[in-house]
């Protein structure tokens, strides 16, 4: 269902034999500090705990170890490691890739560049601060797209590849007065098409209680891969 880029990154071969709420530990020396401890619960109920070697020693786990999900959380807590609230983790199924296409040349949705600094600054100034913080959309990210309405940048999305992967994490924001018009979806799809063309897999994350963001992900063709918790850095 999902790309091999997604499966190979998240799921060790042993994951297929896990029972519900059983966890397997993956010790990965390539993990950056901001992802040095993470827990993925797949839609099938398997739990994959990814840790750096330093964090593995701190938590007291070893590569390939199997234990209950509750035991993992207890060990992490006992080690004094704080975790962020969980996120939904979405990806485009392989069958959706062909439906993700670049916008037409005359479209009001396009890639943003440094020439759009003023338009982006106006959007950032007009957007609710909490929305801007949660979306984490920046003009200097790897890919940035926007949709304009009568010359105003009404929606913007950006993405950046996770270190050492070809997964491109995205964020999107729409000004309140322009919501409900499909602008965020158009922006996300245009950016996703560009990322796929470059050989990267778009990754969509949002908090569990963010119903509008979940709806946008689904409307854009993304499907839920699992629930992800990462270290609070």
C-alpha cells in the first residue's frame, strides 16, 4: 500500500510477527538528537521503538529486544526522557501517486522563492500565532509552495527532508478568511507532486485532536500509517 521508502524506514523485518501492543526495539546510530527516541504504533497495532545507541543505553534496551508497549513507556519515563504528544502520521498510498500532479501553468498555486518574501511576510503577520507555530511553514525550507487569491498569499506549505531519509515532512497554513475553499489541498498536492518527482515521499503529520488537519490529509489522498511519539527536545 505504501512506498518502500516508508516501509523500509519505519518497519524492521521483525515487525510483521509482532502481536498487538508488543514492541520491538531498533537501535539506529544515524538518528539525530531530535528523533533519538521515537515510538511508532502502526495501524495494525505493532509498536516500533527507534532509539540512538546513547538513548538505548539510557533506557536500558537493546537492538531487536521485544517487550510490551507499556514497559517501553515506563522505562523511558524512568530514564527521565520527556516525550511530545502523539501525532497522526500520514503518507500517500502508492495508488495515489499517479493522481498527484503539478498545477497548470496558469494556476494560482506555484512554488515560492525568495522573490515572495514580502508576500510570505504578510501571510505570517496575518496568521494566528498558534496556527503558524503548529504548521511550521518557512520560506527557507527545502520546498515551499503557495496559493494566491487576488494577489494575496492565502495559503502556504513547506517541507524539508528528514536527515538521512527521503521522507519530506510537510506543514501547511491557510489564512482564516480563505479557509473552506480548497486552497490548502491545492497547495499540498502541488508541493507533493514536486517532491515525488524528486524521489522523495511526502510525509504529513498532525496532532490527534486536529480534526481540520486530519480532514485535509484525507482529502489530499493521504492515508494514516500510524501514531508517532518523539522525544521532546
